[in-house]
């Protein structure tokens, strides 16, 4: 696909990402980078210490002509890696994505287009969609990822799978929080909003994200997300509601005795909890066998339960970590 004319470009753009043991999927990602209609001016990748041949795969793409700068930083978490890549890129605009995705050919062009408008934003949120390879992944994507028509642009906090921002905005907030290993993009987004940065919305800047391939991988992912929430002190109310809800369910057998109305209310609440995932899933079932359709439908409540348990187990360790970190900071300041 031909690149867009150079004259149409408002500023130089650096594409930045981090990797760790991504040999299985890095070729697909870099092939989609190579296919961009608007090529990035610089590509900086930070490897956190891969042992599966990821740096060698990246080097092979550099030998094929993709202008990649690879930095290897053993033990660097995703925030540290992103900040290193952004500092190295030295471009006016920064586009960020993640390993494990596939970029649509016009992703970067759509992502930077708002910066070329008369009143450009400081940050542009792109979008991401599920890229399932199995019935489980189809159900998981429908259960955990929003549809584009569900997004309220004025409230949307972009994932760093698909985001672009001015270097000045990144500098203003001190970059990604290098003390945080998960939920770092949400903390970064919230800092940008608190700093008064203007957000734009580019729904056509889509990346395809493969959901976790099995229940255990999904459980670990959501455990780590919740632990990150605890570390960063995010979503206290949401977590409190979740604990209260499941405590109520444990007490439900006693509470519903002789109270049919309460049993009906619980059934309605359970239906509401899975309504949106099913609404996303149903259009995707065409073409599947009856067995595959039944499996996908059955997975939805299991995924909801598994994700909630992972969050309830992951949040307390994050809170404890934050409390200990706060005490250490107090001791160091004395």
C-alpha cells in the first residue's frame, strides 16, 4: 500500500512500544507496521530482557529495511520501557501500541489526523477490537472489550494499545508511572486529564487485539490488573461494590427463603450483568456450528465470574503494596 504524501504530514511521529518474550507474535505486529499508509518517522522498541528470540526477530525486520531502533533493558517494566522509547524517539508526536496486536493499515494515519486540524488536541485516543482465534477468545472479547458505539469520547480513557500524544504532554505529566507495572496507561491518562490536556477521538485508528488464549491466562491478567488498581489507588468504589455484591450472594440462600420477589430480583440482576456481553456476542455467532455457539454462550457467565474472582483476589495485595510503599516514603523523608 502506498505511503501518504510527505506534504500531508504535520509533524514527525515516533512509534514506541515495549516487548518481552513476544517471538510468537512480533512478526505479525511488525508486518502491520510495515503496511502502514502513513509510515512512522522513527520506530523505537524497548525489550525488557526477552529469552525467546524476540530481539533476533526484531533485528530481522530491521535488516529488511524497517527503521527500528532496538534498546534492550533487562528487567525494565512496561512503563520504564515506554518512557525510554519515547525519550529515544525525540519526535514531536508519539504513537504508542503494544505487542500482541495487529495494526490496521490506516491506523497511524487515522491516529495523527486530529493533530492536523485547526485546533488540534494534545492526546488522541484510538480504538481496539478483539481478534479471536477460538470460541473461548470470541466469548472473552465480547465479555471484556467494549464496542465502539458504547464509547463516550469525552470520558474514554484510551488504552496504550492505541494512543498518540504530543511530546510536550508526556513531559508535562512526567511520563508513564515507572513505579507501576499494570494499569500504568490508566494512571497516565488520568494524569493527562488532570493536567488539562485536550483529548481527541479517532475510532478508525483500530488495532486488533487477541484476547488471552485460555481461562488461566485470563485469570492472571485480571489478577494483575486489579493488583495494579490497588497499587495506584484506582476504582475504590467499583471494587467495594464487587465485594459487597458477592458477600450478598453468599448470604442469598438465607435471605431468599420465603421471599420470591428477592429471588426474582437476583435473577434480573444476573441477567443484566451478562446482557451487554451477549449483545456483543450474538452477531458474531453466525457461521459457527451449534456446538460452538452453545460453548460461546456458556463461557460468558464463567468469564464474568472468573474475572470478578481474579479482581477480588488481586486488589488487596495492591493495596498492601501501596500502604507499605507509603510507609517507606514517610520513613525516608524523616
